[in-house]
């Protein structure tokens, strides 16, 4: 069974990049461009981990995080922000985010964080 990751970012390029990386790693991936899409996927597909951009038009990252955790507090959330907004990061961590990355992020660092939180139990072939 592969781990399920939901990537939430209003920037198409970042969604595609992260989607490709984690599919190649063996994860099942979902993408959302906004909070409504993200919460719909959370309810329908119950991802194990959400990679969440904090600056999204409409429903912001903090509100999405609140609603994800309200729906299922066991879903792990990694946040991303292009801004060094310490208050937002602090609030997200209080709401249950496990770690954060500043954009532009290092692919290897985010991959390592995901592997740590959601290890894949793939049989060696």
C-alpha cells in the first residue's frame, strides 16, 4: 500500500513538480489549487499527508489546516510559505503542522521530510 499525499498550492508549476517527485517515489498523489478542492479530497480520499501552501487566494492555509485537522486529526500536514511570516508558522504549528518549508524550498529536504513522516513499505524487487 502506498502512502497518499495531497499537494495544495495555487501555483500550478509547484503542484506539478511536487506531484512528479512524489509519484516517482511511489506515493499516490492528489492535487488541489484551493481550499475547497483540498477539503473535498480530504473527505473523499483521506490522504495520509498534506503539503500545504499557506498563501492561497480565498481560504488561506491556516483555515485549510484547521479544517483538515477538524476532519481527521491524524492527517499529517507540512506547510510551505514564500513569506518569512513567523506568526503564521507559529500558528500553523500550534494547529498541528509537523514542519514547515520556506519557498523556494530544497527538493531533497522536502523529500526527506515526507519520507520521515510517511515511509513507504515497498517490497524490494
